[in-house]
C-alpha cells in the first residue's frame, strides 16, 4: 500500500509512467535522447509547471528506471507518495521514432509494475482530498487489474465530491475497438471534464464533425469538454458556451506529449479561476510550445514562457 500524501493536491493523476528513448535524427537515426513519458505523468508535470499542486498514483519496478522517475517527480514538485514499488515487476520503457508521417511509438510495458496495480494499492484518502482526479484511456487499457483500479479510484473520487478528468488517449495496440468503445463511453458518463482527441472519439462514435463530437460528450454527462484538434486547435465547451480555439503558431519537431500538456495546462488554469475560453487559449499555447523540442517532458513550458508567448501574440 502506498503512503498517504503529506498534503492535499489540486490535481492527482493515475496511470503508467515510463522512461522514454526518443530518436533525435542524429547519427543516422541511431541516436536516442533519454527522457520520460506516460500520458498521465506528463499531464501531472504540465499542471505543476503551470502552478497547480500535483500528485501521481502508479506503480514502479524496483529498478533504475523507477528511481529516475521518482527523481523526476521530486524535481517537478509532483507528490509521488501514491506510487508503490513492486519488486516483482519492472518499470516500462518506450521508444519514439520519427519519419515524414510523424512520430511512432514502440512500447515495452507488458507485465509492468503499473499493469499489476490493484485497487488495494490506491491511496484512498489522497484521492478524496484532491480537487481533480485525472486518468486516461491508457490507464484503463494496460491490463484488467489496472482497469479495475481506475474504476475504484473514480468511485472514491465521486463519493468524495472530487471532479474526475478523463483523456481518451485511444491506443488500439492495448485493447480492441469494441472494448475501448464500451469502457471509454462508460467512463465518460462518470467524468466531469472530458479531454478527448478528435481521432479518438471519431473512432469510437463514427462522427467527424467537431461540434457533433462535443455534443456527444456533453450528452454523456460531462460538464466541460475540451476537444483537441491537433494542428487545428481545439473546441472548449460546457452546456452554456462553446469556443473555437485557434492553434498557436510554432515550429514543431516532436508532438509527443502535446495533448497531455494541453490537458494539464487546461485543468490547472480552470482550477486557478480562468473561464473556459481563457483556459483553452492558454492550454493551446502551452501545447504548441511543447512541440518545439524532443521528448514528452523536457519541452513542456512553464507558466512564464506560456504567458510571454500569449503577450507576444496580442
């Protein structure tokens, strides 16, 4: 069982963190930059860099990769007392390769420590004290026990009146489209803030029109929807208002983690008191800036850089 966090946090994310090896284009494509990833960990770090207090729930192996991830969270100010160490498993890693079609992932995660998580690993009091619990489709897909753990965390949060945030992050290498559709749709009914990507919900619903997809998410019960449209920006909405957020100009080299940066920044700004449109514009700028460097974590901008870019654009 993980120890309880020392103090309540604004944002508490649940999922799998990994060590990343990202192809840099140097050395004839043989050189890789070691970094960090895992969508919900990226989300927590992005929120922390915007000024929100953040924590993480997961499991790591008793290995060097697990130790480096804890060192990362210490540097970023992300509480990891909700992360257990599983001496019988390993910490997952992944590789990112790039070509003219974009970036491509290769994962080594089957049987990882996070995939072996069970509901008994959850820090219940920490979840109940947070302002937002965040999870993703990957949190649900890495194993049946991880899915059970995610559902248990959602139930703890809902019982305590904690908002639930959900990012679809559909990965069909992890589960079938039928299982993904059924579970994601069910979880969307239980979330307060939905952060889907257009391609994900299009695959689930068969719809392509952004407004129709936003309507679908709101119809399931989400109070806030931020539909990510990639290089075309985003749509943010609730039951009373809807705003199209234009993309922020940038010079992208690697889009790894951009959606996670958008989500973490968006939630951080909502919790800081921003309105929907203001939070959406801020998150769009943060996500764009995160694509200007290699890796999921290193390029995530802090609040000062985002605000400077927003002022420059005005």
